[in-house]
C-alpha cells in the first residue's frame, strides 16, 4: 500500500514525505479504546438533554404522553451505547476471508450404522 495525495509534497512512494506502508497492523489498543469511548459518550450525551427536553415539552404542551414518549426513547440508550462501543472495529476490504471452501458435511458425523460388539 502506498500513501498518496495529501501526505506530502511528493507523489513518489518511498520518499520522506510519502512513506511506503509495509504493515497491515490494526490500530493500537489505546486508539481502539479511545474510539469506543468516544462512541459511548456521543450516544450517552443525548440522555440527559432528553430528560430536560421532556420537562420543557410538558411545560409547553401540557401533554404527559409526549414527555413519556421522550423519556421512553431515552431508556434504551445505555444498552445501545454499550453494544455499539463494545463492537469490534469494522472489517476492511483487505482483510482475508476465513472461508476454506469445504462442504458443510465434511465435518459431520457419518450417518451409517456401525456394529457394536458386546462381550
């Protein structure tokens, strides 16, 4: 893989301004953790304002159903945030497929009847 465009003034690969990437390593654990924390915080930041908005909506329309609907929508946000934040990084198109092409019956137990010798 070669970086191109925007990383330096030279378009030629292998120059100090445009180094050749020689690894397919994933992001570090710290970078992945920071990205997950950002996703979690972004989702959870909507929970508290939703409660404030529910109180404001009740004050404006004096309708408890609208406020309860807003509060009800904010209840599953912690679970959603945890599920999204704990998800693995998305697969890249360069990541190899692990499918080996074997038929599904190759690992199955034979269905033929076997004779048992009892003594």
